[in-house]
C-alpha cells in the first residue's frame, strides 16, 4: 500500500523514531502501523518515545572556536554517568562542530549530520544510550578574537561550564584567565550599560526599603543608596569585579594592562534554569501499593 506523509508523521509521534526510520518501518511492513511499531522496537528505535518525558538536567556544555566565532552548546542527559560516556561525548563534539556554522539552535537541530538531521541523530542516540537526551540551547559569540575555557572538563572542549570571551588585542592567555574568572564568579553583564534597567531599578527599590527601616532621613538614605548601588554594580558587572587572578585589579584594569579589551562573553552551565522534580520514594512506594 502507499505510504503517506501523514502515516510517517503518526508513527514518528507514536514512537519518537526519526523520519527516515519511520518511513522504512512502514515500507518494510507494507504500511501496517502496529507491525511498524514492532519493527522499530526490534531495531531499538522506538525506545526514545518512552524516555522523552524524563527530565534531562545533566549532560555537557561544549565550546568550539573558529577564528572570530565561538559557540557554546548544551546537550542534556538524565544522569551524569552518561556525560562520562565516550560515545555521548563524541556526539556532543560532532554537534558543536556543526553549531559553529549554524545561526540558531532551531537551525542546528535541522542541520545535516551524516545524512540525517541532528535531531534524528539524537533520537537514535536516545535509543542506543537508554536515556533522554536534549539539545537544549546554543549561543554564538563573535569578535576580533574569541578565547574559550571549560570548567570541570569531561574531555577536551566540553564539561559542566563553558565560557567564551570575545576580545580585541593579542593576549589570548589573559583573555582565557578572564574566561576562568567568569566561570568562577558568574557576572550578570559585561558593563552597567548592558544590564536591564528593570534589574537595576528593582535592586535600588530593595535597598531603599532596607535603608528606610533604619529610620534615617530621606537625604541620608539617598547617600546610603548611592554607595550601596555602586558596590552592587561592581560585584555583578565583569569589568568592575575584582580579578580572581589578581584581586588588586579589576577585570577591566587587568585587561587594559594586558593590552586587550573584552567586548563580550558567554557563560553556559549544564542544567541551569531546569527545574528537577525531587521524588519522594516512600510516597511512590505507598502509591504503588495502593496506600497513597
């Protein structure tokens, strides 16, 4: 019988298999949907669907630099054990290589990877590795030069935290030290100008409320707030932070001393912002026993 696009789509949604795998399964089984599902299961290609709803908050961040372009990519797994798997690491590295030439994570997911889209390669890896895997995000950074640093590296170019630093000048060693600083301190922005005005206003309002609790006059409070906001901004903006390598200098001063200027940065940490539901094992057992 004729295999329609709707049949392929239905099988993909049911099993989580890739488009070409779903089409082949239907062809091999003469369009029989149930038989196609069984065919995919025997090939280990239908496992992915059962794992797609699991939270993937572990994994790796990979960084890749080519000339004045750097990219950071996060690919998540369910457990840290998989992040140590050489096959998973190879997959992450291959995807990072493709990401350098991609404009967005959406484009990356559809990019060719050995004859199949990256997304389908991931689906195949889910079936093989046995955990949910997610290509969560990518961020590109461009500049005259880009330096990279990976913290808690699992292998070359990938680990738990990836940092990219765009800069002008020739001192790559100092730029990399600044990348290490960013990994450790996690600044909110490069300069005050890059901070969202609403973030500054919110902090100022909080500090005003705290100061008013002291009962001091408004004119005194204004002076207090001025000093507190200056300190706060220095703590969260990269160029104003005390440089971890030499705390006597700010990062901006250290860069200037080295003859470079930091023009941008990216810091990406595995799992940041992902809410992981903690299971109550006792409650789960009670529920299974019909007591919950």
